[in-house]
């Protein structure tokens, strides 16, 4: 795996986790009963973005490091995942 490939894999992990974690523990303005004029009722009251971004980064690193080590060690390669036989010589 190249450095670019490792960076792309980290970015994929990070953004997937971000979209999974964003809606967790979200309270909307409508649920809180305090709708700010000019905003939709579904807007979050306190999104806690710093905390969510921190945990997304921690979990992404915790998943990314073992994945990189497995790929770099050669334990699993693309040919191992080739179920259709397209990469065989």
C-alpha cells in the first residue's frame, strides 16, 4: 500500500464514522421546545461537534492502524479478495 492509499483509506474511515456518529445523541430545536426564528425546527440545539470530531478521529485511527498493518504484512492482499478470478495471471 502506498502512502496515498493509506491516506485515502484513513479519509474513508474518518468520513464514514463521521456520518455514523453525527446523528447520535442529537436533540433538535423542536424536541427542546426552543425554535430560533429563521432556523428549521430540525436544527440541532447543541451538536457537540468538537467532542464528536475527537471521537471520530480516535475510532478512525483505532481501525486504520490494524488495517494498515494487516495490508503491509501481506496477510491479506487483493488477490485474496478476488472472488471472480480477475487478478490471477
